[in-house]
């Protein structure tokens, strides 16, 4: 296993190379472009054997992945923000056809107004498209999660596409030491893709063609049951990966939860700032729960871990406009509904459009919660 100091985009590209993908569909968009550029260099130098397709749009990128995956190819693409929004129609097609495509999304704010900096509104807005969504904290986790995503999605009990979400610029353009596993190690972990069904001229079938009211609901039901089965698949893939590399992952990350009375909850790289803040506060009463799997949402685990907590504060980089709170806050409230001992709950909107969220901001959230704040607040609002 080699260690290199690389940016998050390169870490994703290294993971794709290790997974020996067959087809890469690429279209540039900031801040994802460096992923596609790194993969283009790999393809040009022969470092990867994949067919590298330079498409004319993000809509075309997902269309190419759908067609390739339907023939049994292992596929990859990457996007951000408006690009993910442009794919929206095809996200439903990919999941409805039960194609195990893996995509990296470099989280970036949606316009208007035009903004190229980080928040998580793009992927959070796609939460109901039927994709597994993994949010990573570090460049190392980005590499590891892409590899695990193929293992999870290609499981014949699952066959659901996966989206690995990494914060734009914060991770994509920041250098960190990353351990890159040896190719033979990943070959043991991730065998070649063997589709349950695929398009073959010698044995014709139709995929995703038409369902009238007598069958459509059953397709959605089976899709839901499959993503529910992915709870165990995500945990199993993380544990086995941990045995090979020493880095184990699950649905959630617990930080200082044992004696916590106040628990902060977040997703993505913001967890690093929270950990730094909690270390400086040195208060065992305050812990962190990082949500790694936003879809499927681990509500039973959330309920178990927070059932004896006094106060919960969710800090997130998205807003459900019209509801007035963040999507993660809504999920947490729903998960904790009906507990015998209900914690007080607060949600905080932070970091939209790339605004810095500092340790001082996090400490301010803690003070507000300690004073009894409930409902929704905004962090750093001018």
C-alpha cells in the first residue's frame, strides 16, 4: 500500500483505476472537472483499460452509463451541481432499471444566483431518486468509498446505483495524505462484475421499457426493498474493507458519544471542523454523530444512539425552501419521533454557497443549544 499526498479528485480517480472499470463517461463541470481530467490522463497513458467517452452533456453522460451498464459493463461518471440537476431524469432511469452505476458528485451550490462553491443542496435534492448516497469526510474516505460502492451496488441482492458525495473544493482541491491500496488487494475485494441480466443480441430481453398501473407499483416496491437490504451490504462492505486495509466504515460515525448529553449531527467534511471544535472544548458532554449513509437513511441506528440524549443539534449545508429547515434535520426528527424520552432538537443551516463554517461558529451552536434553543437557526447569516 502506497501513500501519496493528493487532492480529493485524484483520490476518486485512483479508486476508479483500482476498480478496473469498463466505461467512463466524462463531461466537465467545476469543481468535478479534475476527476475527469485525472481519468483522461489514465486513459491516454494506458493506466486504465476503460472506454473513455467524451460526451456533450451531463444528461448524455448518465445516458452513456445506463446503456453501458445495461450490457454488463462496470461504469463510472462524475458531476456537480447543475450537472447533477441536468441528469435528474436519468437518475430515476438508472435506479429504476436497477443498474449498479457508481458516480462521484463534487458537492456544489445550485444557481441562481450562480455560485461555484460548496454546499450539499445538489445531492440532497436528489435524495428521492433511488440512489444510495454516501457522504465522505476526507480524501481517504472518498477513495475507499468509491471502491466500496461498486461492491455494494453490484451485489445481486441490491443492484442499486451509488453516489459518493465529496465536498467541492474543501476536498476535491485540497491535498491530503491518502493510502492507495495495491491492485491485487482490490481484485480480491472486488471481483469482476457479473450482471444478473444484461442486453445481449444472442438472447434478447427488454429493460425498463413500460409498466402500466397493474405493475408499476410493484417495481417501486421492489426498489425500496432492495435499498433497505443495502443497510447490511454497506456495513458488510465496510467491515471487509477494514480487514484488508485497516479502515472500517459503516452507516454512521460515532465520535465521543458514550457520555454525551448534547449531540451534534452533520454530513461530509464539516464533521472535521466539528471534531476540531469538540477537541478544543474538551467537554465529554458533547459528542458528534456523522451521517455517512444519507440513503438509505439509518433511522433505526439513529434512534438507538440518540434515545438517551438530552439535546440534538443538526448542522447542515442545505435548505428545504418552503419548509424552512434542512433535509437532514427533518430526517433526524422523523427518526426520533415517538421516543419515550424525546430530546430537544435544533437544526442549523450553515455554509450555503461556500460560506465558511468555523470552529467559533460550531461553538456558538453549542452555546445556543445549551441555553435551550430549539427549532431552526442560521449560522453566520449577515
